């Protein structure tokens, strides 16, 4: 065993005295804190005596699914980027819209383009989908900012414009990530009295990891989903309606958070007068 420097490269020599002796070779690769090595073994008398192994490595960005839960205060704002570079926005907070009841309140994020600022900072110039889960200003306002800023998009999906999609369908997108629609508009068993229960619900899956994005659905739509036979099992749950007690009932939590990973994302504005989230211990 001897390292030899020649022509600016580092060579390491190995010798096996007996058949089946194993030489472990550490490879000069640095990635993600993982050490790479290989093992060599002579198991034939016809083995080539002098063998040169040349390894090269190239730094590259790994193929990952990225989901940003943007701090838009009292509202939802989610940006999804697939490994193939396709981008989807799901809601966007109030954005620059100012509701009549705001009275200058800081907690709800109105009048401030938090979602748009995040998109600009990430230098996102095109969206495959803009998805408005339901027609409440703390969800669609930031999407309107994206459109008004002139950022391109292919499709705008909402309960009022379903683009032909139905429950159980998958979004049309060229990606290894799947986006299944579990709810869009009022379910057949739900009283159409609360806009929240129309919310688009998406199950996002990539490899072994799944997310559930729930908009503001309340217990009626949750019960429909639990009894629908659709796959609700996920690792990461975006809790509906900012953690309100109107949502996230035990049956729904048990149906969705039944994997080893149990991660809940809560979106709310600090100091909001609704006291969202309610009963936070139920997510423990």
C-alpha cells in the first residue's frame, strides 16, 4: 500500500497476498456527509495484475421535491417545485388586498406581498398551476399579486374553474411527483353553507413521502374524505383552517397521520383574534 503522486493525480497501490483478501478503497467523493468506498477482492488466478481504476465525480444539484410553506401570516401560501423544475403555487395569503374588517391589524398580513416577494426572491418566472383552494381572500390574494406582477402561468385551478378535473384525478404535469385531487368543490354529502368545505385538497407524493394539503376544509368534508376510500395516509399534513377546532378532528388525524413520520404544518398569524390554532395538544 503506497500513495504515489504523479502528474498531479494521486494514485494508491494495493497488493493481495492471498486469494480472497479484501482491500477497502476510500473514494474521494464528498456529498451529503456520506463516506463512499469500494471493496476489491482477487478471486481468480487469471486476474490482471496491473489494473488502474479512475474515478471522477461531478457536483450537481440533487433531484429533490421542494415545498415552501411561506410565512404569509394569517393565510396559506405554498410553493411546490418538482425535481423536474415545474412549479405550482397553492394559495398565497392576503397579499396586497386589504379586507374591510382589517382595521390595520398586523396579524393577518394584508396589504403586504409576502407570497410575491418569496416568488421574486426565488426567481420563479413561470408556474404550471396556480391553485386557489377556495374563494377566501387570505388564500387567493397573493395569487392575484403573482398574476398582476406579470409572472406567467399555464393554468388557474379553483372550485369555480375546475378545468375538467374531478375527485380522484391527478394533475396533468410531467413529473415523478403525483398530485391527486381528493376534493374539489362541495362533496355530495356536505351542506353547501361554508366556503371552507369547497376547498381543493391535494395529496402530493414523491417516492416514499406524501403530503396532504387541505385548504380550510372543516369537519364535514373531513368526514367525507375519511369515508371516501381515498388514500389519506401521509407523512406531512398541512392542518386545515389554520388549526381551528372546526377541523382536524380525531378521525381525520388518525386516517392521515398513521405513518412513522407525523409532521403537522400550522399556518396562522401570531396574535390573531380567532385564537388559531385551537387545542394544539391534539396534534401531539
